[in-house]
C-alpha cells in the first residue's frame, strides 16, 4: 500500500457542459488547491455521464477536463474510483489522464492512517432495485456489448437511465423526504460489513450528497465515516452553491469549503 503524507479527496462534481461554473471551479481547484498535497483522490461521478472513451475523445468539454486531469496528475499523484455515472470510463481515458484507477472499495494510507475509500453507491443496500441494476451494469461482457453500440444509441440509453432515476427520485420525494433518504443513503449494515472485512476504522465515500462526519458502531466495531459533498455552483436559484474537498494531513481531517475560497 502506497503512503501519502497528505491528500485531498473530492467526488460527485457531475461535470457537464451545462454546468460551466462548477467545471470552472474544478479547473481552478486543479490550478490552485492541489499544489500542497501528495495525492488527490477522485471518488467517482466526476462526470455527469460517460458513454465510452471514444465519445469522450469527440467531446471538446470532456477533452478540456482530460487536459486538467493530465495537468493535475503531472504535479500530484492522482487516483480515480468509478462512480455510478462514470463507471464506463475506460483504460484509454485513464491512461491518457495519467491517473491511477483504484477498485471500489480500496484501502489507502494517508498521513499515517488507513482509510477505506469508496464511491458509496454499493453501500446503499436499502435500494434493492438499484443493487440489482448495479450488478448487471458492472458485468464486463455487458459493458463490452454496450460499448459496441452506435454512439447515438448509447447516448439515448444513458439519457433514458438518467431521466428514470430523476423520475424515481421525484416520486420518492412526493412520499416523504425520509423515504428518499432511506433508499439514497448508505446502510449501517453495509458500512459495518465493509469496515469489518477491511479491519478498518475510517471510511470516506461520496454519492449520497449528504456531507457529514459520522461516528458509527455496530456490535463491538466502531468507525468514523466521512461523506464528501457534491458540487453545484450553477443552480443558485434552487441549490445553495456547494463545492468542497476533504483534506487529510498530519493536522487531521477537515472539509475545505471551495465556494468561500473561490
Ligand atoms: Mn454517485
């Protein structure tokens, strides 16, 4: 396991051309905030969607993000974990970016402590339908078939999946926010299993868009769970601007608010 004296962790930027301020904050983050750390970890959903490296190569926006990632990884060791929206990012894109792809979950050493890092969607085990879906779309043979489809078809399928998940979320909020949170949050059991199997007491994940530090326990096992924030600087009329990173160094662990410091 590689050791890092300090690190910044981010996730869930959901970068897309329709969110230019969020993208610009990421470009600035790469320029300004990443210079004083040994490693940067991107824990998935950097992109709003990804339908293949060939499509990425034809998108000026995704090429601009690629240039930022290449620049970042030339200065600082940069790691990537797939999210539920960009799990089709392939070897070609990863190798061009200079990043190192890590499996989800992974154990890493930062500032002398062991951390388990994950995107987090696999921990949302109350959403059985999603877990079934996830097992299917992570099958390499199915991914290979999908990536052979014409680009227009792939974009269409990705669009349908995204609008279905939005509709589902809206329906859930019409019941109660608790119901939406029930399915959209990680479960104590899944976290306990994960921490048990890694023999670890520290977990960081994204995906739920519920940034907070938790102290949790089950049986005689205790752990801390840090949740990364999503980023959104483009919808001030509906969402308070948000963008943050988690910084770990010899001084401890803390959130860096990238809205205030921009
Ligand atoms: Mn996600």
